C-alpha cells in the first residue's frame, strides 16, 4: 500500500475521532522529488549497471595487459577478465610467466 494512502486513512480516522464524522481529509501531499519514484529507481539501476560494466572493463583491460606481460593470450584473458572480473585477475596473477612466447 502506498504511504500516501496509509497516511490519508490514518489522518481521516484520527480526525473523525477528534472532530466527529464531518472532518475533511487533508489535501494530498506533494512528492519530495520532482520526478516520479519509478524514474528515480530506474536511474539508480542504470547507474549501478554502468558502474558494474565500467569495473568489468577496467578488470578486463588490466587482465589483458598482465597477460601480455606474462606471454599469454591478451585477447583470451581480456574476455576472461570481462566475464569473471576478480577471479580471472587472481588466476592470472598466480600464473607463472610463460617461457616461450604466445604465437600471434
């Protein structure tokens, strides 16, 4: 139940008890934000999604750089870093340096 409906019902019940049955309900309250709550909620979800995607890209870029330094497939580790973020990064940090260069 929306909070405004609860407030109206509670206010009207309390005012009827104090002033009798002829008391009018208060005017509806205005929202604290100029936007509808649904738009604010969607904006927050978009912000969280954008931050998650940005962190995945940073992790993927760092994995690709580190893989190149360790003579491993930079493209393969980029996609591993993109989908498995910290797990791929920890696995790559723990991987030894390949002695023979990765074929290009």
